């Protein structure tokens, strides 16, 4: 496919402006000597170019997208409509609080819902990603220990199955990461935890269900062990899809948590953002929360608002309220689901994952052959041994069936891992189609492994040199080498 620069023809224009009849008034300003070399194309050529580009990309709107640990779910158009309303897009964060009470109402209502969902007492909407939420939560934990004169606590306990952002956030917050071992069921080894929790422990970071799709049933004991050692418990809420409306982190011993609004709460999260990773915490941590908060004035004068800082705030994590329009989408999503719809979401997510797992496990070996939560992990080590077909090959073969690959080679504790998350919004027909695709790939592998290794055959490009693309991306058009 041609680049937009290759389609350029000198003099082609999109629209015709009348000759300028205003006297030029910037003579003293340094002006560029030559006009910028922008591509020159007509409007319909531009339109076709971007439509063709969009067709070459694979997104949620094109078909099943079972990326695990990412919760790629339906992004209702209604949410987009609401987030595009001028009352939300046309305001400025420095406007007096009483002129943006609609936006404040969105924040207040969403905070109320998220407190109910998490079992926590306060929420900050500043963090712009789950990972930034983790970092924020860890800074709250650090501020808490320092205020109690226990700043020497410098270790964060993190299971070996954790998402990579967990140890990264802990390191960024200045902590030493102590890895916890998973047992053969994919749960935390309690003996190992007891040995590692102690006077150096600042806290524990955990996602439950974890990244292998297993709900750790020892969770209350785990959080109690950490609390008894004087540490706090951080819940990585990225996997909330499995338990939302059913289990509340605040009820199972967690002190602070983040939620990924761009995962569990239906905001699109392609291309790395924008995201929203609000942090919810128990009241004893609230005095350290970041950012400003709009609060109503004296009782009886609900029109007088003011912005306040928390007493011992850790400072700003982003500007103002983070990515506000994502909050609008999340609120809209919760309002459309309602009180009964939220737990139903979790039930369907878990049902879909177990349905697919049950229909595949006779031929695809599962890393943990037990009831899973919202996602399951295959261990394709034996495929690799017998037929030299890797998890990557299976993922590539799925592309020929119009299916986006699942998460590959994660979590790290499972060799040749493929992690499948069929969200609650997928229909039974879609799941059956995906199951048929997996089974067809298996048969192809048994008959002719080379065919599977040569996939994809139907995509605009075949197998790419992903390392070079990531390390040495070519992002500039060089105009055929001419300066
Ligand atoms: C996605 C994810 C994160 C990080 O969230 P981002 O918004 O991508 O920064 C953390 N933990 C788990 C388990 C995740 O799936």
C-alpha cells in the first residue's frame, strides 16, 4: 500500500480558500523560508487512504479479540456519544468549580459507584493508567509508613505470576521487590509468604484472580499475614472483570487498589491510551491522596464550591482529574448496566472463559486444569516438543481465521503460554467460531506442522521483524533521500 507522500501530486488540494485579503501583519516574526513538505492530495484520496489503512489494522470491531490480562471488551457507542457532549469537552479545568458542577457530579457519582464496587472509602481519578495507579498506591503506602516512623520498611512482596508493571512500579517507588513463589495450583505458597513477610515488608501487591486466571482462595489469610507483619495490601484491579459486583477488594483485606477504566469499564484502550487508572483506598490513607478535589461549601450553600488539597498529599500524579472523558464513559457504562448488570458481567466473563476452556482442553493442554475465572492459560510446551509448533505459531495461525492473537508468552511462569480472555460481551456463536478455529489449527499441526508455521497467509503482511520494528522504527519519510 502506498504511503500518503507517495500519493502526493503537486498542486492537489482538499479545499479552495479565497485569496487572502487581509494585510499580512507579522513581518517581524521569523517565517519559514520554504513551505512545509506536506503531502498534496484531494479530499477523496485522503479519505480513501485512511479508510484503507484502517482496514489493514485489526481491532475490536473486526472480530474476536481474546487478548488476556487486558480485557478487550465492547466499547459501546453510547459511551462515546456521551463523552463527546460539549458540556464535557468544552470546559476548562481552571474554571470556577461552581461553573462545572455537571462534571463534578460525574466525578462524585462515579466515585460513589467505585467505592461501592471496591469496598473502599475514597477515590482519586488522577492516574492515567493502571501502572500509574500502582505507582500512586505505593506512594500512599510509603507516605503511611514514613508518617509512622517506619520508613525503613523497603520491601514489596510480589508473586512470580504478577504483571510486569507491578515490580516496575515498586522499583520506581524506591522499593526492593521480593518475589513470592506460586504453588502447583497457581496460588501463593503460604509458607513462602510467611517466611518473607517481616519487619522490612512495606506491603504486598496482588491481583486476584491472578494472571493465570485463578482466584486465590487463601486471600484472607494472605492479607492477614501481611498485616500482621505490619505491611499494607495493594490490589491490582486489572482483573476485576472476573469478580466485579461479587467480591470487593476492601472486604478481603486490601487497603488500596487501582481499577483500569480502560479495561473493566469499557473504554477503548488501543494504541497505548489515553487510559484511566483511578486509585481507591481506605480512609486511613486518604490524607495522602494526590491532586485537588472540588468540595461543596458550607452546608446549606451548595453553590459555593472550593478546591482543596489533602493535608499530606503525595502531590500531583497528572493534571487535575486525569483523563476526565474516560470517567464519563465509565459512568455511562455503569449506569447502563445497573446494579444487577454489574455482577452479571462477571458471571458471563467467567462462564465464557470456562466454556472455551472446556471445549479445548482435550487437545490444548491447560497450564492449570481447574475452573478458571475470566481467562485461562494454555501451556503449549508439548506442541513445541512434538511438532516444533510454538505458541507464537498458533497465535499467528489464528489471524487467518480473523481472530486477533491472544496474549503470548505471559505469564512468565508458564512455558509456551497462550492466555485467552473471551470477555462477557462475546456471544456463544463467536466463542464456537473461535473454538472451531483452535481445533482446525490443531488438526493442521498434526497433519502438516509446516503449514501452521507458515501462517498467516491472508493478512496484508506476513511475519514481521518485530524486534527491528520496535528497536529501529522508521517514522520519517525521507523524500527519496533528497533534503
Ligand atoms: C493491564 C494491567 C496492568 C497495567 O495497566 P496499564 O493501564 O496497562 O498501565 C497491571 N496489572 C495487570 C494484571 C494488568 O492486566
